[in-house]
C-alpha cells in the first residue's frame, strides 16, 4: 500500500450496486468532490463530475447507480457510465468518461492510494 494512502470508508460501507460514499480529493491544489462505489465485488472511485459538463452525478446524496443497478448515471443529463472503469456508455457524455481515482481495498477498508491526483 502506498505510504500516502488514506481511508475513504470501510469495506462494509459499499454494497454491490448500492449507495456510494462521497469524499473529497485534492486535484491540482483544489479540493474536488469524488465518490466510491462497489460493483461486481470491486470497489471503484471517480471524481464526481459528469463527462459532459462539470456537474455532480448523484441524483440523491450518495445515489450514483441507475434503477437497474448496472450503470452509473448523471442525474442532470442521463449519461450512462460503466461502474467498472468509468467509460461513457451512452448519452450526452459523447465518449468522455469519468475520471478514475486509484483505490485499494484491504484490511476491511477502502483506501485512496494517492493524496494528490493528477487526472
């Protein structure tokens, strides 16, 4: 694990296709909103910013998945993203995916593995 890793949440806080966990990350000296979710057993994290315009995705606080629980959805534009890797799957994202953040799961927690992200 990287020396500068920080805990985002407990592993038990993320259920497959369930609510995410919001947190912030420093990007180029600015605190940016981010979120973590679990999909098919794997934790993933992204900047909380639509690929179309810089608006946050969640349609209710911590709700990032669509009704099917298969896709991440932008509440503003309806753009769909892969929870596995953040790529744009359809809608107004026009091929621009989410910005992934590096996370690691171990010892019952999800860690952000770099304190300064450079997307």
